[in-house]
C-alpha cells in the first residue's frame, strides 16, 4: 500500500474511534432518555429533534460543507471563508427560528411537552448556525480538533442529563433544554479551538460569498433530500400514529444506525482530502471498500443482538423494536455507504450529482410512506426507508462512475461545475 493510502487509513481509524465513542455515548444517552421519558415522551423528543435536523438543512443552505470545501482548497484564505459563511448564516438562522415557532403552533402542534420542546429548538437554531463555520473549518484544517469538538457535545449532554435525572423530574422540556446547553458549549469550544488554529485573519468577503453560495446551494440540494428521507418518516409518524409507536420507531432507527459513525469516517476524511487534491484514486478505493465492509457487518451484528439488547436496555414498552429493525436493516447499511459516496462526490466538486440521486429518493419515500404507513403503520415506514436508500445507492454508484470518468475541469479554480 502506498504511503498516501496508509496515512488516509490511519486518519480514518482515528476518526472512526472518535465516531465510535460518540455513538456509544449517544446510545447510552438514548437509553436513559427512553427509560426516563417512556415511549410516548421519547416519541415527542424524537419529533422535536427530527424537525430540528430538517430545519438546519433547509435554512443552512449547505454553507457548512462550503466552508470545508473552500478551506481545504485554500487554507491561506480559511478565515475569510469562515467569516463570510458566518455573515451569511446569521440572517438565515433568524428565518429558521421563526419557521420553527410557526410550526410549533400549526402543523407540528401536539402535546404540551412537544410544543415547548419546539420552542427550545427555535432558540437553538441561531446557536447551531453561529457555531457551524468554526466547527467545519476544523474539519478542513485540523481533523483531530474537529473530532474532539464533535465528541464534546454528546459527552456534555450525557453528563448533564444524568445530573438532571438525579436531581429533577426530567420531562421532554428539560431534556431538550439540556441538549441545547450542550450544543451551546460545543459552539464556544469550536470557536476557541479555531482561533488557536487560525493562521491568517480574514473578514467577510462579498467576492467569496458568491462561489460559496453556489457550492452551498448545490450541496444543500443534495443534503436536503437526504435529511427529508432520514427524518420525514418520523415527522409523518408523529402526525399519524401514537407517540409510543413513534418512540419505538425512533429507538429502532437509532439502533440500525449504530454502525454509521464507524463507516462514515471514510467519508469524513475523504471529503477535505479530495477537495485538496490528495491521491484521489487511492482515497476513493479505500473509502468505498472500507465503508461497505464496516456497514454490512455492523448492521448484521445489531440485528442479531437486538432481541437480547432491547428488553435488557430499554425495558417495557419497546417490544416492537426488533421487528422494526428487520425492516430498517437493509436500508441502514446502504444509507451509511451513501453518506460516504456523497462525501466523495462533494470532495470532487460534484454536489449536484448527489442532489439528483437523493431527490429521486424523496419521491420513493413519499410514495412508499403514502401507501404503506396507512396499511401497516411504523413497519411500513421501515420498509419504505430500505427501499429508498437502496434506490439512492444504485444511482450514486452510477454518478460516481460518471464523475471518475469525467473529472471536474473547474477544480483548479475552485468553481463548482456539474
């Protein structure tokens, strides 16, 4: 193996270790939430946080990925890209918060706990947007620091939630507030580490805003459908089934994706490497093979152990989770690999190719949910999820093959062309 490939795999290994640590902490926190809130409360929490994820993708316009891409290509101008992204994100954050508030009183209206949790989420949108430029600049400039920042938030959340459980009567509102506090602390740490790592001071640049928005919008067009595919099922179930059923489905989804942090590490590292022009063919080869093996083996292990793990960890009220996992498992493996393939195409400057594949997946999701959820409830959502991600994977493989056979001629200038 060439030196470049060995170095890539070493960085992937370290990133995977951080990802695994994040997953373990998050999984333990998920168990605690399920036990404290119960299936119905866990469903309300899932609805609020799933909506949060969708709002971030829609209103962030792909600018976080744009920071990674351009900072990796021109590290000497990294602070200019960071400041420009921050200036663009702040007004978008206000719009996102207003949208959440309106949603909490209209189509997302539910239990009192869910309503208040959504109002907390509205306050978290600006916090998340303000932190994003620093967090994602670290992915391009120093992936070790980026890994540390990502691990801090779940660690703080788990610690603070445990303390709250010991001292308070925790409900959905308190759980969401604790989550928000951990997110704010992560943002402060990210900016502090970024300022220590920054080599050259920059400022908001209208000249750089245009290409960053072009790349960001192309990327948003690819991540928005992925977010819809990943969360729309839970949003729909929140409107169509009992909170307890949604709580079980949310637990099943979390378990099906436990292997994701290990596999997506291949894409986490490959994205900035490909943007910077490092040993592209070796990076592509190792990322594809490694993510496939890790994803498939991991999902098989989770499904096999679920009948023992679920009743032991989650207790009463989650007996449907193993059956839901059977429907989710095939799609979960492909979902994980799709994240890696998407990162490869983004690093090659081809986010629009990802968008075309992912939007096809949205069509499959809408049709599948419309047909199957009324017939078989949450299990119908699980089957739809698998059908969607398998379809998207086939399309992404064709897109990657096309991108490799026809390199992006504008890569040298940093422009985006699909």
